[in-house]
C-alpha cells in the first residue's frame, strides 16, 4: 500500500498524463530492477540497499536515474614501472 501511494504521488508530482502513466511506471520498474542488480544493492545480502520507499520519494527523482554501468576497479599504480628507490609515492 505504501509503495502504491508513493507511485501515485510521483505521477501527480510529475504531472504524467493518463495516457503515459503505464509507460512511465514501467520505466520506474525497469530502473528499480537494474538498481537491484548493482553491487550497492546486493552486497552483504542487500544489507545496505536503499529502502524502496526512500528511493521512490517523489521530489528526489532517484527513480528516474538508471544505474551507472559497473566498471572494474582500476589499479592506481603500475608496479612494473614503479621504482621504490626513486622516492615515488605509491
């Protein structure tokens, strides 16, 4: 019930015309599914996942943002070229 209220508030806040409401809600659902698959929402069993009601806050527009594509961590130092005796920082 609380999620339904949030979705109704979003539609009202965004002034989504009746003809576009299903498409708009489907886009929110797609963004939510993509967010649920991100590391932030799945690590530690989802312990640190954002609450759905918070994510659906009508005036925060979080529900419109698709997650950034996952990128592999980048090494900050190329150790094959680093000379510890040259006084370079790690």
